[in-house]
């Protein structure tokens, strides 16, 4: 579930130069034109891939215009490299494609499906598993820009 913390984390990723580009894909259940699977399909993918993992207490669901642009899941603790690999396997079986992997203080993988870009991160400052999916369409990019501006963050 996307929360204000999820939006803030996403804004930090975008500010760090990890801007998302529209992929123009159209696989899975239909969302807005050219946007790939619907948010509900992305949430179902995340739920299936994380089944059996300890989740953080449920947070409020993102509402308003950003709701169709964000989807996420947060674990109750770190998962480790083996679990990240298992998550990648589960997600690729559901149509996601791994586009990058990184190591360092936080194990990180990026996957795409249609216009969605998913970042899987384990560790880092929060010491917990986090999956954050962002729909990379021009409309969502504009909504995220407005959200950052409303928080006084640089665009």
C-alpha cells in the first residue's frame, strides 16, 4: 500500500536522478491507455511475490489522483539477497522483467512491466524490505511533480 512515506521515498528516488521514463507497454490487465497493467494487477503481483513474508503493519491506502500511479508493499524487516532473488523469480513469472540489480548498503533490483517500474530494496537506512512500483506515464510524472512542489521539494 502506498503511503505518505512511500510518496516521500519515491520523491527522494526521483530527486536522486532515477527519473522514470514511459515504456509505452500494454501488457496485463488494462489501465489507462499505454499504462500497462492496472494498479490492482500490480498489487496482486506484489501480494503473490511476498506471500509468507512478514509485512509491516498496514498503512493507509494512497487516495486521490496519485492512487493509480503508485503501488507498494513494506516488510517488517530485511529479507536478504536470497529472498530478493526469490522475489525476482516470482515477479518474472508474473510478467515483470529485471532491468537492473545493485548491491551496497541496500540490495536493490529494478523491474518493469508495461509502464510500471518496480524498485525492490532490502536494508539501507530503514533495514526493511520495500517494494515500490511507480507508473511511468506523462500524467503520473506530472502528478508526482505537483506532489513534490506541494511539499516544497525541488522539482
